[in-house]
């Protein structure tokens, strides 16, 4: 089963934040149902024209098609996509080429690939869950599969400040080539809860987070908004959040967890960010 239309989230600006209720914030920035068994479920945000969502084969085969909202005969006619598996082992077939993704593996597919399908791996339980992050592309780059630990690995943070974490960069300027996607996975060490501190913004890119490996009874408090007008979202396991370029982003959990970060926009420099020290936040 595949959506025939993609729900759209229209771009917002900082002046809207003070008047938003909790439900308004959730309706605008939170994607609560990313993974639905037997479906490809996508959301289109007009912030940098990103499409994100999930594909859960649940024992079948799911085909990624075209949608009227992107005005293309097939999904990757004018786009590229990064795919990370957050479930058990599965396969992605792109124009006849089969890629096997274990949990945490990342696959990049470039513009011009006509046929993309998702399935569980043979002999595995039906538990593959593919996270998709797509942006417009002006040219085609080769497909590339990166297994967990094979990207650029950076150790960040400190246990004393509860943000010791391992960052895996997969699609970035010094790794897998893309037109504008930057994408990777960060795993917090046991006892750490902050995913980044200080919080930061980058006016040149939209960033989206997918939180996963979070216990059922745990939550992440995701900070957003402007430095002097912050808000928060309470986020559960396997939910995604859209962070506009003007919004700071950081989060703290009631448990350690893992998250996928993905960006698209003006440039691909990972460190192109403007810190928002905690002493500046209100």
C-alpha cells in the first residue's frame, strides 16, 4: 500500500511561534506516524522542499512511485533520497540492483533511478523499517551503501555533561556524494541524554530528526524556536520532527536513545552552524 498523495506542511516563520498552542506546534513540526506496517508514508515540508517518511514492508514488497505533489512520473525523476534502516535487515531494490541494509545502514540513491522497492530480507522476521529523507537534485550521483561504522565516525561530548555520543556521518561533503543531502546517525552513550549542547541554528539549511531506540515509556524533550522565544515538543520513539532553518534544535531524553539527523539547503558543511549557548535561551 502506498499513499496516492503526500500531506503537505507549509513553511512557517518565527513570528508565528508565540501564538501557537502545543497542538499547533505538534501539527506543524511533528510527524508522529512515520512507520506504518505495510505502507510507505511520506510528508512534504515546504522548508527546503524536503520529503521524509517511512517504508515498512511487513512481509510484502512496497514500490516507491510518483506523486502529484512533486510533479514527477517517478519519485527520483527530479530528486535524490537517503535511506536508513532502523529495523531488522531488509532490502532496497533500485532499477534491478538489490541492496541489503542491516539496522543502521545508509543507502543513497541519486536522481534518475526509476524503480525503487522495499522488502524484508529472506529468512528474517518481517521487521525492516526504512526511513526516507529526500530533497530536489540538479544532477545524478552514484548510488552508495554504507554499513554501520563505515562512515566518518566522530566521538563528541562528555559524560560529565550527559552528552557523550558517537556520530556517524554517511552522506556529507567528505563522504557519500549528493546534491544537497547531509545525513547520518548519532548514538548516545548509556547515561547520556542530551543530543547536542549547546543548541544551534543554521539559517542555510533545514534539519529533520528521527528519534529511535527510545524505550516505550521514555520521551525526548525537543527544544525549538528562537533563542529568546523557545518552545518544546515531547517526542516518542520513532517519531520525526522538522526544524526550520531559523529554529534552534537540541533535545534531552528521559533515557539514552539514537537519532537520525538529515539536512538539505544552501550547503553541505556539517559544521556550518551558529551556537545558541544555554545562557542565551529563554
